[in-house]
C-alpha cells in the first residue's frame, strides 16, 4: 500500500492541548498494553480525522495500527474534549457581554440512519442533523448546540436548547432569520426575501439589507465550523454527532485562543 504525508491546517497549540488532555486521562488510569500510540500520536490521529475527514481505514494504515484501535483512539479523544464543552448557560455569560449576537443554524448531512423520517430535512432534501450556532458581531463562532434530528424546525430547536429564554433573560440583542419567530424582547428577526419585496417601502428595504449584512456573520461562523471536514458528511450513528460538534467547538476555541482557561 502506498502512503504519503498530509498536512493538517492547525497549529501546534491545538495538538499540545489535546495531547495534554489525553496524557492527563491516562495518568489517572493503569497503563494498558493495548495502547500503541503515545498521547501526541493519538492527538494527531484524532485531528486528522476531525479536520481532514480521514476515514478510520486510512488512519489505521497511516499510523500502522488496526482499524478498531484507530476508532477507539478517536472516540476516547472526542469524549475527553466534549466533556469540556460549554452548555448554553455558560456560553451565555460571554454572549451577554457582546454588542449583539447572531443566531443561525445548519444541517450536517449524515448517511447512517436507522429511523429515517426524523432525520430527513424537507428543506435540504437529505438526511442530517441540525445544529444551531451563536456568533458575535465579527462573525466568530461562540457556541454550537447539541445536534437534533434534521426535521426539527429552527424555532423548536431554539426552544429545546432554551436559547430563546436565555437570550431574553440576558437581554442580548440577537439577529435571527424569519424561521425563529419566538417573541422575545431581545430578538431582531429578518426575512431573507424581504429586501426585494415590492410591497415594502424604500426605508424597510434598506433596514432589511442592513439586517442581511449583519446576519452574514452567522454564515461565516457556520463556514468556520465546517472547515472541519468530518462535518461534510457524518458517517456514524446520529447520536455521535453531538460529541463530535462539541469536541470541534472546544478545539476551535483553543485554536482561536479564545474562551480557554
């Protein structure tokens, strides 16, 4: 089998952070003879999977281990990272200090679905899981929600994650699209089609164009999330989507050197 080196577009900071977490986890447990990779190599393998989307078969060949061992290494590292992810209450402590927040959502395609109906998105015409994100005024990713089935409506997702209630309590001006119609004191809603509606006045169209420009920050945050190629299409059980997204959020904040203690 031929092999070649492949780059991972991440800094050494993120590799060291993950390796330290793995090392600390191993120090709390007896050493297993089955561990063929050190903390640094396991961290590198995990980053190759999450950032580059490398399959377990490719990782196993590249790191000279079995496919099952590669799977165990990745799952262990993801669990360690996901345990450190912020919930909505913790994230809201930072969001309330922003000038305003942007709420948006995205569908992550997935191919392994036993019960297909809940995961089918009529809007996107494919199966997937739905993740909501919060971004700051510069379009930087602040928080990502747990994954829900792709058929879930934006408003239902916001209610399930208690985002609307949290934003109301925090009194944060939030820009969201027309699908998020929860009546909160801090939510500014906008229809993406309203700017070109001939029934609107010139002033209303100007306001809507300004809203569209602001909400573009949410698209930038989603694009940032999806630079992790594993999210191009998940090939796993939908229940694994949440820890994967949470692990990526922790790594993103480490890479951006924000929100890390």
